[in-house]
C-alpha cells in the first residue's frame, strides 16, 4: 500500500511505503538524511548504519536531486517540532534517475527560472503559491455556490470587444474574425437575466505590451453579476466576498503562507467594513504626493499605491469619470460627468483587485454609447436585446485571480501566481 507524506501522522509506529522525489540529501558519518517530497509535503527519511539495509546505506551516494524513488520505513514523531513526523528508513529503490538537474540550490536569474518553469514549480515557494491559488479558487466557488449563484461558463471566442478594441487578440474563425475574450461580463449580464445571480470563472486575454509586475497576457477572472443590484449593493457583495476568500485562505493555508514568509497581520485585518472614497476624494489624496496628477485621468500603479497607503484595509474608489470607463457603465443620474463604477484597491500597494459597477440599462442611452465609442452596433445586437426584452438594473464586478494571489502571498510579481504565465514576449514553456 502506498502512503502519502501528508498522512504520516496517522501511521506512527507503522511501516509505510512512500513514493516521491529527492528534495535534498546530507550525510553525517553513521547517519544519512533524505528529504523526500511527494506533492503533499516533505518529510525527512533517516538511514542509520546497522539499522537500515546495508546496500541502501552504501548506495545513498547515488541519490541525486529530483530523482524519483520508493522508500520504506517506520513512522516516528520528530520531537524537535510540533506535529512533524519522519521515517526511520530501511531502504530505497530508484524509480527514475535525474542526472544534472538544472535548478540547483544556487541562485538563478529570472529568465533561467522562467525558461524552466515546468521544473521551477517543484520548489518550495512556487509549490506553496500554487497551492494557495488552488485554495483561493475553491473558496471563490464555495462563496458564490453557497450564496445562490449559478456558474455560467462564458465563451473564449467572442465576436466583439468588451473592454475596448486596442488590446484584443484577433483570430480567424473559419471565414470570419473572432477575438479572445477580454471578459465574460457581457455574457454574465445575459445570465443574470436568466438566473438572477450568476458568475463565471475562467481565462481572459489582453494584448497589452506591458511588462509591469501586475500584468499578464492571459489571466483568470471571476465575474459575478446580480439582477436588480445597484452600485452600493455591488460594493457590499464585493466586500463580503473578499473578506471570505482572504480569511479562508489564511485559515487553511497557513503552512504555505509561512513558506512564503508572508506577514499575516495585514491579511487578518481584511474584514468589513472597507473604506469607500469618491473619485474626487481619491484625487485629493493623490495630489498631496503627486501634484502633477490630472483630475479626470485614470489611476496608474503609483497613484493606486498612494491611495491604498492611507488605509489598512482594501479601499473602494467609486464614481470614476464617465469618459475613462467602458461604454456599458451607467452614468450617475445626479452628475453625468461621473459613472456608477467602482474599483477595489488591495493593501500594501498591490493595486486594483476588483473593477466593476452598475451597468447601463436604458436601450437608447446604450445605443448612443456604442456609437460614441466607435463600436459597431451589429456586433452588440444580442447584448442590446437584454435592454429590449425586460431591461432591469444590474451590477457586477471582476476579480483577477493572479493579482489576488500575489497580494495574499506577498509576491512581488504576478508571474509566480499562475502555473505557466503568459507575458509580453514570453509564451514558453
């Protein structure tokens, strides 16, 4: 019977068989140590001369980094640490050799590590970050599924733009043009009319020639949409959602966050209510440190950092200028210069985590907006049907998985938050 490292506490005093990869080895006279990893954890396997198979002791020198092996031995408590178990090993069997493993314990450059991303994933910190990502995605699904939302998958191929035409990936769709999805939002608006509360979770694409620490070409988003919710309902939902997913990850993935050396104190403060500031108030905060900022412009990364630095929780910035937001954003009925939009900025300078708002539900206003943005009405005929047949107020938002993982893990770059990142100038491996 095969056993897993994560389950060793169940087998204290018993003989187990482990299969995994050599993480590290070291020797000290009559004792040799093998650090074995199997994906569920890492454990120490101890070989004593005279207590283990003599051949295994003599051949220990043949073990090399990332060689796959089978180890048998007896489970015992490692008294140096709480809830840590090791194996008093009897022998080992080599399953697959690993000569000259390229990622050695020495320092390597980012390009080298990215070219070997398929192997870099085996390292402790990369492994921990992806496990946090997996927990985050499960928490997202549990939150929405537990709140009456229906998962509605949005298409990857789309006939039109959602977030503007300048960063679309165009592809041939038989005899027609199609684009890789920038967002599932428009489709979630249709889903909201059918199900009331809907969400999608999947990959989206932006053809942005950007090499900042916050940008990927292919990234994942979760996008809920709720019928009859206004801007303020939307912020309430986003606040409850972010508090839940952050506290869930902190609770369930403490070991991984410890490997990543993440200070948990800022994350423990991610509990509602979150501060809310109007765009005009945010501009005042920015201008105190960046007098050259032009009122009416969108925020850059440095501007977002200035705003978020004033709070110890995520902060909502709402009512952005209508001119800088997408065609579907509803204007503030009391001041058309601003729209019913909102961004949520993460703490510690991690920038925008959420973007969303209330959608324009008036058919004629939406038709005018499509024309003003230089878009083709025929591309949005199906979308306009949502306003022709039972139009309704509705709102929603999108949360980027990779930026959120970076924030929770305390990582400096989003390239380490997704198993195989796609960035400007890089789509290998």
